[in-house]
C-alpha cells in the first residue's frame, strides 16, 4: 500500500469539518470549452468589456501594492450612478462572495431561508453551508414565482433570509413591479430580502421591469445584488456589489476579508461605469439575437421560455430523453450549453445568447439533432 493510500485510510485522524457540508454539493461551473468549441454555458457577454475598461487594465501596473481595501473610488462612482451614498454599497469578488458574507453575518444553524423552486443554486448552498433550513416555495407552470405561496412560506417559516433572483437564473422568469412591491410590503422587517439583479442591465429593456435599488430607502431590509460579470464582461476579474441600508452594509463589512477585490478589478469596473454607450450596445445586440434564437428554435419545434436576460431556457429536443442527453449530443458537435439537473429540471437546458456566429453554430447543431 502506498503512503498516500495509508494516509487515506479510516485510521487517519484529521480535523472534522462542519457536518452541514456532508451533503453540500460543489458548485459546478460551466464546462470549459475545448479548442474549436463554442461555449454558451455561463451567461457571459460575448462582445467583451468596454474599451475604457481595457484601457484601465492596461494602464494598471502597481501590482506590488494592496488595493484600496474599501474600494472607495468605485463605491463613490456607483453611488453617483445609482443615487446612493457610498455607505450603502459593498463590494465583493463577484456577487457570489457577497452571498457568503450574508450567510455568515445573518444566518445561524436552525434559521430559515426561503426561495422559489428552480432558482439559482447558490441560495440553497449558502443555507446548507451554515445549517439553515431551506424552505422552497412553488412556481407556476410557466416557472414564474407563485407570489401567494412565497408569501405563505414567509409568513409560516418566519425566515431570516428571502432570496429572489429577478430575472431568475436559469428559467428567465421575472417578478413584475406589482408583485415585487407586494413581496416587499408584506415581508417583516426582521427578514432580509436579497434581490439578485445580476442581469438587470439586460432586463431593463423590458417595459416595466422593476429596479430594486429604487426601493432601498423605502424598505431598509432590502439588499440588491448586481455584478460586473455579465453585461460589463468582467467575469474573470470577479467584482460585484450589494446596495443596501448603511446599517446592513456595516454588518457585512465585519465579515468581509480585507482587500477582497483586486486593484485591477476596481479600476476596470469604474472605467466600465463611464461607458454607458457600450452597455446599451451590448444590451441591444443581445435582445436582437435572443429574439432570433427564440424564433429559430420555435421553428424546430423546441419550447422556449421567455427571458429578458442573456440566456434562454429551452425544453429538450423532441425525441431526446432529457437535458443531459442534449448536453452530450451538443458537446459532441462542439457546442457547450448547460444541463439543469442541479436545478431540478431534467428535461430542460440553458443556452447563453452568443454572437451571431456562435448562435448560428448552436442552431446548426440543434437542426442536426432534430
């Protein structure tokens, strides 16, 4: 027996991890695309970042110095853009990291977290990581949030945390302004409402799509998450932010590690904010290609679920057994999409809206399989 095998035996005494991690799955990122393949799995912006962001990255060279630990310049810029004080903004290495801060700052073992079925997988993972109870509310047949059932779960479970993605990843379903206001008004102040708006800059083109940040002053238990990973195309730099009442931001800062956002990410994100025209162009290109994809897929007999984001959830191809089968068949043709088994959706897949050339390749592969 090798030394490693002996060390791995049951006789080895090692520190015992948090028991809540025993059944916690590891988040599976989108599969890396092999050479020559098209990756449409991770909802990235295929048009890349603003030229202003690229210039800021090239100009940055002080790698021997720590970044500004509070990200003060970016928070001021965000405050001006959003109409908030800098004290209402917290930065994270992506909005995922801020979710970890929320779990550690506000949840204890036995607390409850409420979220709708088929929502972003990180919400149940955060709850499970700290031993919180996961309360799942129903969705309607079109995958939209069943608001009465969500409110019933909030009233019954008295949760510490409610997580709501708008639009929802992976289904694309949205909560309209009226329903969101009803949720905010009827959720007790002791419950923190996390409104994840990762795709807001895409969704805002949809008439009437609500802007959660406008309601922060009215509802001090509301926290809005946004990111520079999607339409701003800074996914590899990892920078996102939370907007909330300063008292909530102050508590989250207690668990935020120092220098958690790199100086390059801070510079690129601030430069991206200055290029609103780039954001508008990317949103318009995405909307045009999303509509074209929806139309072409429908012509193949595929059910497409509406989405204002940069992705579409679709039903499996007719005759295919399930989403994983579609995933494997498309991967064999050099197109990487996302199967939705981790989200409890066996018969569906999610595809990112790519460039026209990428989308054409996906459509050709779908035609080959149909």
